[in-house]
């Protein structure tokens, strides 16, 4: 299994370390503990979304609605606490449930109507965002636009242990759990099976539909968690919250070695992918790269990262082939 | 060079302009930041001189919502003032329209230990915690356009709510107090949008109760989308006598439609912001009017304040509440648009 | 052990649109028996299998296991009832390991769906040992060769320890040695009282392994008898409804030492690290050369390199005695070469495109005017090839995937006949092709050779090699080890040469 | 309808209807949507509004048509939004620098798109990098470059009339952008059906290795499809600039998703191998009709998005149902 990790994202790990070292060398601020904890806080929500996104992509699908789900969950909890005055420990579970429901809707539409995941999640992305606007407490009661969430339980979500932010801890836990699910549970095997060869999975008696729905449920749940973290950090939930996150999440996943054709990938790469993007931007910011030059450099590095990863994989594949050959030769030898 | 001369004369013409402009608040605001004014008109007299006494350099960061005409103009205003002081390092960073990103940028600026943060919050509450954090770190924060509930150094605002009310008033008068109005709006999510819409609706109720708002559709701040939405509404055969674009781009989109359907003159179209293009369109008798604010000036004021705070070594923690500087604005129409000088057109 | 009926299909019929795929077919599979099912492609074998596994719902009739009816169209139920199947097309998940593929959907779990890796490994390892399959349980399937992948499929079916195992052409792509291995496994199964339904085009195999045979044609069961009560030619006749042996024999007899044309294709000192070294070979115009040998002798790699699909480390290729610079397939084609790859499903046909498209694909310039496709030329060329090769069904616009194996192969050959191809390389040309179509293809190749085409065939099928080749080259472990003239060699000699030091 | 059906009479009845709906199901669905909206707002069907819809669809339509090949080869192009912006900018700058030479302005604009597209294609074809990441990276590179050369402000177009004609002019009473859209779509449909290139595109999408072994120019084709997509974005960008009399580096945000949506709604699968330009056009139209319908019905901002999502899902579900009809 360890071999698998390396195979997935060794190239990326190396690349990431190089980037970090370069920035640390060039910018004294970058190498401060404070800055790193900023990085970890600032991009953990993208990391969580990316982990969630991994599951639909593993099935050769995609979930464009994560940003909208994030907004919806945020707004729900916001309303629950500020309109209905419910305590956080009630709002939080409800928020998670909303995320799961949203995921369920995606899953059911894809499975039952046999529609293309891209279209379905694109449509639900619009619908969920519309719902956010419709239920927005900030629209219904303009006073709430300047009202902050005060609930202690809720605000505690985004706390930190010294320099270690909770957000990071959630991310690590989620990444590890999902990693375990993927590589050590039946669900995980079924996910890879359906993603790799759906027909074979079906003939082997795997309940394909259930697996698909599960994937979108997980993605929905991750969005919900990210929503809780962000809204707790912002002490409110703007209607626009989460717009454009889907692209960052997918990007992080793909950079993290999840194959968009489905069937291969894991959940540690995506986390790294999320931080890679964040690190690049923060680093350039600290180096005083002008704001418009930043996306240019970022884009180049992005392509570079994937190119490098590709290169490493290619080399690894060649090595494997060579080994395979030797084996088969030995086999033939023994055969006689 | 002559650019500079113009700018210098700015100081003079501005005063006249302020007389025209309705709000005394603005004058008060200017007075409030008097100490900074020399630096403000510094371009003419060598800024280098004035910044001699400063020992080390000062860092200033502007966290904007996203690249946009207005924030660009702010930037120009700020740099105009800060550039003349060799010891000021100014940079503008892009919040990519996302409060979460803005929070990250704030955090970075704080750990970078800048001396001043200009912040245009995408959402007043969302950025509150970061502003609090900055204050705790002793960094004065100057908010632009959108105030934050947390105490910070100062808030420099181009008015939204009252401005929109006045727009409604002026618009109604041109419409003769009756008819149907369409609002070309933006989707919820940025507070400005809410302030302006509410102001406009309230204004109409207050001043012209007979005018009906028959449609409030989203054109996503975008000129092309504004064209599409308005032409669709017109195609439905409804009679539209007035259009309010929540920003100038959308208003200009409406103008484009009016031109093609030759409704210019028959349809009252108002924008908001007062960018150069809008003012020219007014002079060309296309756009009926817009709310104009000198955004360059707004930037200069903010910068002047900032320099005062930084060089004066005033600690952020010493502010119990932010001072409000409400920028003066005019409802620019055919009659008064001429009084807005070239150097005030951003 | 008394033989009792395990699996039984009673009067099952199935109709696809216009086509009656099966009509009132009956078949019984007894415990401890291997029941061979033969018939031309498109005769309805696959449909019958799919019905038995519940993948297809029959229009009429029923399927009984031990006298109990199994619900139609429910693969899971059939699986649980103990009906395993090795399908023709791959049913493996490329990214998963051998271990996971073998137990796919049935991995042992502790609680809450957590996998019991230890148990899983134990099961797989001793399964592989029991059937002496030489596979690394942890290797990802995509890193395995075609043969090894087939072995995984077999292991998968065996692991079900099913009451009935259906095998749809399991020996496709298997070499002699592996086939024997497979037969041993099958015997083990039957000894344990399981029943096996065995589909194959290779009659020899059937006479070796089967106890009972059923012949099916045009969806009807024509004959079902004990193997001992029938003969090869009888079977072929019922299967095709015509006498074939004459045609094949004709090919085999033809001995005339006709003088050869110039060397059309020659390669000198061709090497690729770790694959093959210093290969020299010549193919003359009008000559059919077969390269045979064990699987893993790197014959496929050799021909792919000749065709420019992969690049050699050293060595040169000469065409008509002139050095040719081949960097990619397009170059090879410009030199008048054509390759028909080993796995026509994976590398050959464009399955969703029409027959017509597939036929002209390699020579698009020939069907264009001023750089634009000319529909009339396009159709005419397709029609011409279709008639010439007798492809059925004769509809140019149906997608290639709906064709039988034999006809798909014909389309691939036709693709090269379309142009000025003078050198045709075929890799395992008749795998999964029924006896009738096989004969057609052999005749076609011979005709081409007589017209001066140089033909290079890679084949593991001894009978095929003996039948079509003018010259037989034997490749072993990346080198050409022997060369025989037609008719001057026995299968044994070839096999010995192929298995290298195994004989010493 | 029956006349159309008769086209497929060569096969048995059921196949005929199936194939009919496979090709025309989307139109049937579209007619239903139109009928639905019209039943509430009669003016929806007015000629003025119909032309309006086409005018509104033109930009996305052009992009979708040009991107179809990319998606048929199993790729994706996310960089089209910024390409729109930068083409518009460059065109405007050229206008100013060359003293209002329309031709050079348009050429420069298109060239930009072509170059960017080609770079995408080469990176994807030659180095086998995942299209998603390459074009995503390019998206951010081009957006940044556009901002560097044009800042975030809007640049007014002071003329010439000929340039403004591109976006706002009319020919025989039909807005010019519609004509451009029609021309581009027809041209690409022609390429798809009548050229070896078009055939190769499908072959690659279906099975790249097989295409290579059949001697098809894989790398060249793969590069060209992205070039085409880039050019499409440029055309769109120039039309937009001309329609709004301005150019800005921030234009075209999110249009990549809109155009991909149009292609996919049309039924072209992101997995590649299948699809058609005419279906992409239909997809763009369907989305355009829904947008237009919702605002002509004056649906409130909040509910518009909800409705849009639901209608799209229903429409496609219906389309799917028609295709797989028993």
C-alpha cells in the first residue's frame, strides 16, 4: 500500500517540498510558524472539498455542486442560529444532514435518471445556489447582514491548539478515514471496481448504484464540514460563499493524482494538491510579486507540477515493466 | 508633468466642487484628516523632502475584493499619495471575489507585519475576525466602502444607501412621478448590492409612490447580461419608462439596448458609481444620470490617513471605534455633469 | 459418482429486433462433466451463456439449477446459486490488484465492511497454488500481459468454487503450455463434481477435454451427444452445414516449391533492451511467414516495432531492399505496410464507428477529393471490400462492435486491402474466430500471397502455423531460434525449439 | 415528424423511433419547454424575442461549437473565458495603434486565440498531460496576462463603425452575431462530417491507440482541436467587445462552464468518442431559451436559479427517456 502512495503522488511530494524550500529561502516571513499555520488554516477547507471531490471523480464522475452545497449548509446553520435562535450544537448536526441530503439528491438523479454527472451537478449547483438566495436570512431580515454568529459551540469549530488549527486536524482525520475507506473496506474496493470497469463490477455482484450514491454522499458531507469551518471562521454566511470552490477542489484532486477517467487515485494526493495551490499564491504574495503576475506564475507552476508528476510516473512505469519482464523470464526458466 | 500641474490645481477646484456637492459630512471628513493633507497634494512640492524624517520604511497592503474599475481607481489614488514617499512600500492584492481568500490575504499581511491594511471587505461581518486580529497585532485597518462591525482605524465610504435614495428621487422627477421601472441588479452576496437596491426601493416609496417597480432581475454586474435581460423584458411588451442599473456597466448595457430600439429619451436610465464612461454617456445624452463619487479622491484620503497613522505611530489598539469618512457624491445628470472636471473622471 | 443434471436450459428463446438469436434451445450440463458448446460466431452461443448467467432475460423458457428455477436477469442470484462464468471480453478492473480482482465483490470482511486482508491473501494464495497459476497477488492487473489477465479471470471463476462454470473461449491467447495447465484445472473442477460448459472454436481442444458436445447453428440446437459418438468432420459439417476439410486440406497439401519474389520486408540486427536482441528476418513477396513460439517470447513486441508502433534501440528495417525510416505507424503505412494487432478489441477496431469507417480508416486520402471526404468514393470503397471479404451482415453503416469475431477480423484485413499495402503483418489473426471464418481468412491470405503480397503472421496455434505458413520462424525469449520450411517439420520439433532448453 | 421518421424506415420500427429520438429528442424537448413558457407569456414566441434569443446565444454558441471537437477527443478546454477577454483587449489595442484598421484588429484577436489553443493542444498531445490541468493552468496564465496588459479597467472602443458592426450590426434584418454563429456552426459541422480531420477526431476520442495504429495523425489532430477551440473563444471575445463597446481583462469569467455545459447538454459525452456539433448548438439554444424564458416570465433572482436547475434536469431526463423508449 505504501508503494501505492508513492506511485500516486511521489512526484508531487518532491515538487511541493522544493517549492516550500525555495519560498522559505527567499522570504523570511514565509518560513515563520505563523505563516505556515496561516497556510494550514487558509486552505484546509479546499483540502476537505478536494477529498470529497475525489470520490465522484474516482467513479469517472464529477461534482460541480460542492461550492453551492457549501453555501447552502452555511446559510442553513446561519438561519437556524440567527433567525430561529437555535444553539450551535443543534445547528451543526442539521447542517451536516443538509449536506448529506444535497449529496443524496445528486446521487439519486445520476443513478435513477441515468444522467451525466457533469450536467446533474451543474444543474444542482444552480438550484442549490438559488436556494441559498431564497432562504438567505440576510435578505429576509436586512438587519442580519451586519449580525455576527455568537454561539460559542459554533465558533469553537474553528479554534486552534497553539499553532495547530482545528481545521487542519479535521482535514487530517478526514483524509485518513477516507484513505482507510478506500484501501481497507469493501466500499473502497467497490469504488475502484466501479470506476475501473463498471460492467465487471456489476457482473461480480457489486451494487453499482449504491456505490455511486455513497460517493456523492461523501462529497456532500465534506462540503458540509468545510461550510461549518468557514462560517465559523467568518461568523456569518454570505450568499456568495463557495462560488468557484468547485474548480479549486477538482483542480486539487486532479493535481493530487486522481484520474478524471476514474478508477485510480487516492485521498492524500488531493490534500497536497490543495496546499500546493495555496502555498504558491501565498509565497508569491510574500515575495511581492504583483497581483496580476501571480496567476501567470501560478499557472506555469501548476502545469509544471503535473508535468513533473507525469514524468515520474512514466519512469516508474518503465521500471515496473522491466521488473515484470525479469520475473516472466525467471518463470520460464523454472517452467523447464 | 502637466499631469502633476492638473493634480495640484485639484486642490483648488475640489473646494468649488464640494460647494456644489450636497453633503457637509464630506467637508468635515476632509477637515478630520487635515494633518495628512500636505502629503495629499504632495505631488507638486517634492514629496521626498517631507518624508526625510521617517527612519525606516512603511509597508501598506490593500486587500481588494477583486480587480474592478473602482478598486483600480482607489489604487491609483492611494499610490499617487504613497509613491511620493520613497519609504512607503505599497501593494494591492486580489481577493478573487471570495471572503475566504480575503481572510487569507489579511492573515498573510498580518504575519508579514505591514504597517497599514486597506481593506475593501466582500462582506462586513465575514472580515470582522480578521480585522480584530489585525487590531490585536497593532495594525491599523482602513476599510473602504464596506464598514466592519469590529473597531478599526477608519472607514472611507462612497455612500450607497442614501445615494440610491437620491437616484430614485432624481429618476422619478425625470419620469414625471409615474411609470414603470426595471432594476438591473446583481445576485445577492455583496452588501453594496443590497444597500443600493434597498435605498432605491425606499427612495421610490418615499418620493414617488406612483412609480411601479415591475422587474428586479439579475444581470450579474455585467454589461452584456444587462443588454440581454433588458431586451428580453422589453420583448415581453411591458412598458418600461425607467431603468436603474445597480452599477454603471449594467446601466450602460441598458443604454445600448435603448439605442438599438431607439428609446433614447423615452426611457430614463440611471447608473451608480460614476465612472468615466458613464459620465461621457450622460454628456452624449444617452444615460440620464448616475451617482458620482470621486473614487481617486477616496483613495487619496485613505492614503493620507494611512500615512498619518503610520508615521504618527498611532497604535491600532487605541481606536475604540472607527471614524467614518463619508465621501461627498453628486447625482450627476445632464445639468451638472459638466462641473465634474477631467481630473476627477476615473 | 453418478451423473445428475446440474444446470438445464429448457426451450429458451431470445429475439433481438429482427434477429432470432435463440429458438427453443435446450441444454443440460451434468455434474462431473465437461460439456462443449460449438457453433459459428453469431450462432447464439453467447446469447445462451448470457441467459444462463442471468445477464439476459429470455423471451420464453426457463433456467433450472438442480431442478430449481433461477430468477431471470439477476446475475447476482445466478452467482450465489453457483454459476460462474469466464466471459470473452475482459471483466477485470485494471487498477486493482490480482488479489482484489479474484475476490471482487466477495472479499472477506471483518465487521463494518472492513476488509480482512489476511484471510483474502490466504484464500487467493492457496487458490493460485492449487491450480498452479503463476501470478503475483499484489500486482495490478493493468501491469499484466494478456495471458496473465486471462489466468486471473480463470482464477476468479475457480475461486467461486461454483457448481457450474461457463467458459466462453477461455483458451483465446493461451499457448499450448497454458492450455494444458487450464485443462488440468478444469479436470480438477469436474473431479470435484462441478459441471463445465466449454465454448471453443478449436475442435482438437474439444476432443481432448469434453465429455459431451452440443452444436448450435442459427439459434437452434442441432446436435447434442457424447463426444465419443461423433467425429471432427461430422461436427464441422453440422456446424457449417457444408464440407470444409477439403478446403483446408487443399491449403495443406499445396506443396509446389514456387520461386519467391524479392525480399519485401527485411530487418537487420533489430534490438530492444529487455525484449528482443539482434533479430534478423526476411519476408519475400508472395510468401507467408509465421513466427510462432511460447507466449512471452516477445513476438508481438517484435512486429509492433517493425510497424513503428514502438521504437527499436538499434537495427534497421529495409523495404524492397531500400532502408526505410520508420518512426511511427504512419511512416510504415506510407511504405505499404499494414498491421493487424493482437487484441482487435483493444487496439484494432474503432468499435462504435461503422464498418465503412473502419474499412477506409487507414487510407483516408484515397476517399477524399480536394481534401474533402467524397461520400461516393467512401461508400464505393467500403462496399468493394465488404463484398470481396464477404462480411456479414452486409450493412456498411452498422457499428463494428456488432460484428462477430471473424467478421471483425475480416474488416481489419480489409482496412489494409483498401490501399496499396504490399506487406501485411497479422498478430494472432484467428483467435476467437470460428472454423468457417478461419478457412475464409486462410484462403484470403493465400490469395493475397499469390498476388505478391508479403505476409508475416504471429501465431500460437500450431494447426494454423502448419496450415498457412510457407516458412516457420520460431521465437524464444527475445530471439529467433529456428527456421523451418513448410512441410519439412513436425509440431514436436517446433514446440521443442520454442521451449528452448526445456528439451535439453 | 413522420417525414423525418421515414428517413429511418430501413430498420425495424423500434430502431427507427429510437434513432429518430436520438437525433431529434432534444428538439422535441425544446419545443415542450417553449410551449410551456409561451402558455404563460405569449410574447415569448414573438419574432423579436426569438431573434433576441439567438442574439443572446450567439457568443456561447460559437464557443460551444468550436469546443465540441475538444470534448469528442475526450479533452476539455477551461481556458476559453480568459481567451475571450484577451482577444477583445488585443483587438481594441490594435484598433487604437493601427489607426482603426478593422482587419488587423480582428486578425490579431484571432491569432491570440489560435496561438494559446495551439500551446494547449501541444502540451496535451505531445507531453500527454491531463487536459483539465493544462487548460486550467492556461486559464490562470491568460487571465493574469490580460490583467497585466489591460489592467482591470474597461477600455472604451471609440470606433470604427465597422468594428461595432460585428456585434451590433444587422444584415437583412438579422443581427450580425447570429450570422457569425450560423456560419461558424455550419462550417464546423461541415468539417466534422466531410473532412478526414473530422473523422480522425472521432477515431481518437473512440480509441487513441487504434487510431495511431491505423496511421492517423494523432498529435496533429489533438493539437488542432484546441487551436480551433481557442479561435472560437477569440471570435466570441471580439463579438462581445463589439457588443458592449468596451474591452476588459475581466470579461468572460465563467463562460468556460457555460460553453462546456452547452456541449454536454447537447449530449456529447465528456468521456469522448461520441457527439456532434449540431447537438452542441441545440444544447446552447436550450440553455439560452431557459434563461430567456425565466427572465421574460420575470422570475425573481432567487427562484430563477432553482428553476433553471430543475428544468435542465427534467429536460435531459425526458430526452434520455425518449432515446431509450420501449
